[in-house]
């Protein structure tokens, strides 16, 4: 017997329709490439996304065609999240920090038809456009009067020219929810970069999960600053969760230095921010010497790499900001775990709570997780036993785009390449990447543990631990340290 519920596909277009209908006056604020601040609403996002969809129809783009971006976090990039995917095309967010040769290889492998770029990346586009063999149209994400007269790039137009004369009405296609919506390449594997190809269904399920109270806890009462780039796994899905909940979005553009981020947080009354440790290191480095405080920021999600204990202490003790440690992968859309404490942990001493906060957290609903030994046998969740971490779920890839590298799954589970422990309460802790574990005298040494010890020193700004060949022990750990400005730290210390 089947249930008698209505059938309705989970589509990205439904997110922007919902945001317009129920949160139309909600703000979306962007610091632009030019340095000024742009301000409009979710209703404006919806209207301009429909104009973009009409423009793509006018360019005769087919369903499933790839539209690439080389862009910072901003309102035009946001419109592409909805206008491209909602109309049945695939949004391909290219990483502008890659070497030009990699950008060319990825654009050709994806068979991008259009490439849209912020003017910051004009020199990069000028360097690669002749080798991007499938790109037919180039679009500068700027006003018409900001477009240089002679760039040497054929079929170049401005974004505002592209959508400016288009109708603001558009009937979104009724797609199968398993239709591809966006793609992101990862260089974290061996060989050429590989693409995770997300679907409308996987994206919406991920957005639901990300907004849950024990995950990012996103609501209409939040003002969110996603410092994590929109070209990195859809900014961790935050734009979609924000549309789903009606949260205010604040985009930093290219200005990610500590001073700029702090000023934006204060000016826009940001309550929640998300990014990698490097950004927060710059923010704290700006605030501490100037004796600054936050007036609105309540919590931040930190992921991308392990968060140093000193950073968690600084946010919590010096600024009253709750730090939520997160872990995920491009292949996971990306969220897999988030570190929120259970009720029974709140009565623990602060030191015991901190030990939990340093872990990557508990699996969010939709993600199954296990650790296995070299024989593929499941290992106990005792918080002590190390094993290779495997995951599965509805927003985790089953294979890479174009079957690059064949199917990565092991009996239906995706091998993350991480070595981890899982404790009795489900808290997972990455102890190393499988390839980064230092094997010394028959023992496994975690490079992350050593890095955290080094980072705990008050004069250390950054630390990295690597394994060096050793004639007796096979490998020995070597720590590379960047001192804080003005530090007199010695190698002996």
C-alpha cells in the first residue's frame, strides 16, 4: 500500500518562489567589486532570476547545458544560483584561485557554454578564453558602462545588458527533481580534478538539513554572512537555506581582510557567519589589537580545515561567539557533520565541553557514517579506535561527472579519504587524511594533533605538520610554523 500524499518535485525554482512570496521584503546586501554596497530584496532576486532565465532561453541554451561562473560572493552570482538551475541548466562555479591551465581544463571538461565573470578576473579570462573551446558567450558581471571597450574577448557582453530588456515573468519548467542543478570540481583527489554533479533533489534536501536547529539553525531572524566562497560547493548550501527560511543575506565580495569583514558584520548586524579558519584568523587579528567587540554576531560555522583550539577559545571567551565546528566534502554537497552539544553535555565542566567542541561533530540527518579497517570491517564507536571514514546519503555522490575515475563507492559507501574516530554519542573526529598520516616506527601519528599543539602557542600564527623520510623510523614529523608579527619565538620553543 502506498501513501496518498500529493507528488511535487523538489526544485530550486520553488525556493526562490517561496522567498519572493513569503519573504519578499527580506534584504540581500552585497559589497560589490567596485567597493560600494548594493542593497535589494528577495523579491528583486526572484524578478532578476527570471530575467536571466529568459536571457538564457534567448541564447538557445538547452536543458542541461553548463553555465560557468568566475565570481565572488554577490547578488548577481546569487541570481545565477536560481536563474540558471531553475530554468533547467547546470550552474558550474569555477574556482578562480586555480592555475589558468586548470581553469581551461575544467571548463573544457565541463563543456561550459557561457562563462560569467567578475571584472576582478578579467585578466584571467583574457589569458584563458582562446583555449576554452566550448564557451560561446562571455558575460562580465557588471553594468554596461563598466565594460572596457577593447578586451580582446569575442562575444563579450555585460550582465546588465544581457538581462536588462528581458521580461520579469517566466514560467519555471516542471523538471524531474533528479535533474542536474549545479556542479563543482574538486582537486582533492588523485589525477585530474573531478566534478560532483548535484541534483535539484539533493540540493533541497541538503538545504533542509543545513537549516535544522542542530545544524546551522538558520531562520528568518538571522542576518547571514557567508564568507565561504560561492564557488566552493555552493557556499555550503547557505544561499539555498537562506531562501528557504527568508534569512537576510550579506555578501562580502572580494574584500575578505579582517577590517572589511568586521565592518560589514557590524554595519549589517550579522548574527551568523560561515567560513574557513584563515578568514577568522584575519578577523581576530584585526579585532584584538584594536580592542573591538561584536554587537550582533552570535555564532559562526568554521569548516574547510580543522579549527585550531585557540580560535574556538578566542571566539567564545573573548567575544561571546559560539563556534560550530563543521566537516564535509565537495562530494557531500558539502555538509556531513556539525558540532552541536547534546543536552546532557551542557552540565559538563567547560574543559570537557571543549574536548567535544574540538571534534568535527555529529552526523546530520541524511548522512550515514562508519569507520572501517583495512579489511573493510566496521570498527567500534568508542572514541579511540581509528579507521577509514565512509559515508552515504541522498546528497552524496555515487559517481563523478563523466564517470571520471570510475565509481568511487565501496559497497555503496563513499570513501572520504579521512582517518577518524567516532565516540559513543556519535561525535566524529578527523585525525588525519589517509595520505597525510605520518607512519613512524609502525605507529600512526596524526599531523592534525601536532598542528593543534603548535597552534596553541601564543606566538604561533599558523602551523603545518608534514612527514619526512627517516632511515630508521620510516617517517618523522616536521612542523613548519609562521610566527605572529613581533614574535620572538625560537625554534627551541
